[in-house]
């Protein structure tokens, strides 16, 4: 970690923005889940959207970690 005044810059702004969008989708799924019956077809489809969004967030987060590691390695050279 850097100094307190240092601002964090994501390794990939596209991935960062997509994670933010997917997080909003996940949040909306959570809110809708409260409004529909648990054992309905809509609930199953909503769960699928929620799970796909979470999976995409995990993949993008890993991509950002890899890019940050490569960037640090290049900076050392």
C-alpha cells in the first residue's frame, strides 16, 4: 500500500467499470428476490442472472489482479 494521500488506480478501467455495473445487477437481483416467490420459474431465472453476474465479477477481479501483477513486474524492470 502507498501513502495515505495516494489514490488507487485500477489496472484496467474497463474491468473496473464492468465490475461496478455487475455489482448493481447483483444488488437489483437481491432486491427482486425479496418480491417474488422462492420456488417460481422467475426466481430460478433471477438466480441464474445473479450467479452469472457473480461469476463475471470473480473473473474480472482475477483479470485485474493479473494485470496489476504484470504492471508491477514491468515497473521493476
